[in-house]
C-alpha cells in the first residue's frame, strides 16, 4: 500500500522527490485514505487544492503540514473546519460551497489573511467577531451566500466587528478610523435616534453594543 501510494503521488506531482514538492492539486474519491499520508510524504507542501474531494474532515490533514500557506477545500461536503490547528502558517483558506456553520476553528490561524467561506451556513455575523483578535492579519473575507449575508446591515456590522478588514465579498469596505466616538455618531445616524439601544444592539450585535455603551458612560 505504501509503495503504491508513493508511486501514485510521484506520478501526480511529477517529481520523484516528494519531500521537495510545494504545490499539489488532488481530487480524492469517497473512502480514499491518501489524505492522511500527505503530511508524511509531502512535508514541504505550501499549497494544497482538494476541491471536489470527499474529505469528510480536515482532521485527516494531521499535524505535519507546517509549511502549508494555501488550502482550498471547496465543494468537499465539509460540515466543520475542525483540524486547522495543525496548519500554523496558513495564510489563505478557500472553503466555499460546503455546509459549514461554525467558524471557531479559524481562531488557530494567527497568520490567516484571506478566508473564502461563500455559500456555507453561517447564520450570524456575530460568529466571526472573534477573528479581529485571533486573526490579526485578516484583511479579506467572503461570506456571500451565507444566511448572515441576508441581514440588511450585514456590511455595517462586519465593518464594526472586523475594523482591520479591507475586502468583504470582494468589495472594499469604507475606512475605519478606529475612533469609538466617530462610530457612535454613525450608530446614531443609522438608528435615526440618539438613544435607540435596541436598534443599535440588533444592527451591530451584542459585542459592539456593549463597547459603545461603555464608551458613552465614560463620556457622560
């Protein structure tokens, strides 16, 4: 089995020296176990594309892909992103067109700069707010075709939760000054009243609401 796998991967990569391969594109059929061996034979891999594969779980990637910077797992039938903790240098993740509803596993990706999660099942933008702290380099995210993107204040809430973000769904976001008082003025304009706490809460989410409320008390 090991010899057969070695020969098949040599044919796919075009190189007999699998230890030096940096880029690989695979499409694995159901019940294919080759994914668990990628970390053993391809330790220098930097880019891995598994689009359309029957992956099941990213846990099969294991802990050996310490050099991986780009991972694409679109149309893989994934229900979660569990298993990303073994990819410390990952910068770009493409995981669109799956069934993912929980993105907490992204917290392990301190180097993440771009995350494409289009056409999944993320229901509330509040679920991505933690990325502002856990993924300080994140500059681009795609959440189009998720239930959360149907919120009329979707872009406004994302801007408040992720002030470092540059692109949302491929479109630039307005510059965020980082000044809490200017954000409070924006809230007042959007809610059409200076004291519509319920409107502010539902528009921006609980995390930002409590920050703004605290800032207002300090100003009083």
